[in-house]
C-alpha cells in the first residue's frame, strides 16, 4: 500500500472521526484521543477573549469515556443524530512527532428523524500525535463560530 | 387593560392556566407589567465594565439596553434605541474606550449616560433645512433605567417606584448572594443556550426543587451519593425570589474535602473521578446553592462551579439563557482547573443540567391545542413559605404569587 501523505492521513482521521459520531458508534470516539489529552467545546467569542471554560471540558481519554457513559446511561435527551461535513485540514506547524492543524466543520442535527437543522459550524484546532501507528488527538478544541447553542449539546462535536 | 380571557383560580398558586405559556397577549402584558414594571433586571457584572468608556448591550425583557460607565465612574443604562427613528444606537455586544454612541442611520450622538448630545445638521446646511428652533435635545433622550449595584451585580429598572435593590432582594437573599459574590470574581467563559420554550417554563424549572433528583440522573446513575443530607428552600416574602440549597454535616466534611462525592463499588463508575474533585471554599458546608431573583436572574454554586444565568424572553416560545461562568480572582491555577472540570456539570452540555434545556420544550410542545387546562402545583401543599424539604413546589408557587400581583390577574 502506498505511503499516505500527512495531509491524507489527517483527512482519513477526520473521516473516521466524523463517521464514528455520525453512525452513533460513540463508544469508539474516545479511542481517537491519546490517554492524556485535551478536548473542549467552546465558541469563537470565548476563544478570542482567552476565556478557558468549555461546554465540554476533558483532560483525559477516561473523561471522554465518562462523557459517553453518561450519555448512554444517565442523561435524558431526545433521540438524535449528527451529520458532520469536515473540510480540508490546514497544517499550521509540524515535526516528526506532532502536528498542529485547523480544520473547518459543519454539523447538522436530526432529532427524532425530523427536520435537518444546522446545529454548529466552526473549526477544530488540533494537535495530533504522530508517533504511533495511527494518528491520535492530543488536543482538539472545537471552536464554534456562534456563541448560541440550540436546546442542548448531548452528542460531542 | 387585560383583554385576555384566560381564567385563573380565584386565589392561590396551586393551578396555573397552560395558556399563559403560549398567549401573545399575555406575553405583551408581561413586557409591560413585569420587565418594564416594578422589578429589578440583571444587566451585567460591574467588573465587565470596569473603566470609564466601557459598555455592554443587553436586554430587559425584549427591550434592548445599553449599560455604560461614564467619565464620572457611574454606571448608566438606557434603551438602545435612537429617539429619532428607533434604530439601535449601539450594535456591539461590548466595548471599551467609548466617548459617546452615534446612531449609524443619521448620526445622532448620545453620551455614555444616554443624553442626546448632537443632532447632525441640527442648524441646517447653508441656511436651509435643520431642526425647528423649538426642538430641545434635552427632551429627546432614550428612556433611562434606574441602576443599582449589589455585590458586583448591576441591575436596572424602568420603575421609579420599585424598592431599593436591597429591600427588593430582602435580607436572606442578600446574604446568600454575598456568600458567593462577596469576593472579587472574574468571568472565565460565557455561552447562550437557546431554549425552545416560554421564559416562565425555564424560570419555574430553576425554582422547582421537586424535579432535581427525578429528571437529572447523573449522580444517581454513577452512584455518586451526595453527602449533602440537609437542605431546604427559602422563598422571599413576596414569593419573587428563592434559594434552594443542600449541605453536608461539618462532621462529614473531611470526606467531602477528600472526594467531594462518594462513589460506591457497584454499577457505573467514573473512570476519571478528578471530574468532581473539589476543594472547600465556603465555611457553611453548603455544596449546592441555586438562587433566583425575579424576573430573570439566577446565581448558581454547585460545589466549586459558579455561574450566573440571565433568562431573557425572545418570543412566546423562545428564551435565551445567557450563562456566565465565574472564578475568583484569587484562584490558584489548580483551583481554576477544578472549576473548569466541574463546569461539565452545568450549561448546554452539563451532566446535571442538559435536561433543563429540553424539558421546557417538552411542555411547550405538550400544551399545544390546550384550551382551559391548568398545571397542578400541589407538591408540598399550597404554601409559598420556606421549607426544609425540597420535595415541594413552594418556590414555584412563590413565582406565581409575585406574577399574579404584577400582572394584575
């Protein structure tokens, strides 16, 4: 098999990431992250202001697993699914061990098979670990363009 | 004058007509009688506009409002509406260093205190046009709000008759606000949650101590037995404001400090319990305090997670919930990290609060097509008094007590 370019590997990763969430295979989502990682959902407004709080804020893969466990067994929300459209990664900086990149996304939400609703747009600000066989996220900050979120955010972005 | 035909029970708060959540006339009356009536409305934090020339825009009910700090260091609030043609005076959410505000439409200029300072071409151009000589700028400023601050919170009122902010809140509510906001805070994040329901459905939810352990299953599912055994609900005399709280025994506090919450060995468990690791910062053992000030302010302490929620109506079935997450200026980096992790409990994606974003919508959808049906509010009897049990709707009834007075229904 031909050796994929870094850009292709990043695109492959994001395709898997989107498919994992959009098909409802949420249990596999934390595996895309390194065991020590940072995942945060925030807004461009908070990002600009340097305000650190997030709607979701995790500092370990275990915390992401807890998030999914809570969604499955504790939290109450209507049946829903997402469709991610993930754009092309812009590689900002990289070396043999890690790469920083930004990738735009658009997510529509479908609640109870009803209307397709534009739920969120923004950019993933990522740091990937390149040292293993497959890419892993050391950091993904989900910077949503809008500060306004409809109803609730259950499934991760 | 009330043109609505909605039928209320003659007195008391044990029944509420469901039509009040979806009636346009009721909604319009609320704007006049509640938000523009004898109430204090939360506008912003004092430290969000610390210097002269700092400003923010917000809303009182649906009315757009500018809050600004003038050169005299006083805070002023006025309707964000040019007295010429009604356009917004200030378009930005916030800013610094303003000397004045200028309407973009015809360049009428307003001071930071809301006074009309300049009318473009007031004297005409080349001897033609201009405003009549009788036009007096002093008579054409947008309505100004009374402004009061308490513990760093800025409130505004359209009423000249409403009590001072301290009297409006009452001693018990003041004490409970001071407990959380008595030391300098800073904003660590802010988000808006767009709720698909009437504003009252969310505000009742805040005051509803009955639903907490029934709707929100996070603590139960993960067998996180709250040490907090005691608690209660305080309802202000008018019914308007409330505090619900739970606390641990001082004897148990070591356990609380070590773990915050206890998890037993059966069922689901958190793989990363650092999510809930906390530290003791209040000396009264209270681990949860939810406080509301009528008609749209909520102050929340859940363990070390501090936040303000501003409830703003955006139509009969739309409400904006503006979350402002807080830390103390004195936080160590470790303490700040605790707050950021615990913030997973609250907000749009909160483990113990995400349901509140949706449940009002379930009511809003459920009441479509109703006629004279009523909600039942009898948990804990019919009183609006403070109570040591939280299996009561006393604070919700309190809300309706004040609501009926202000609305004259």
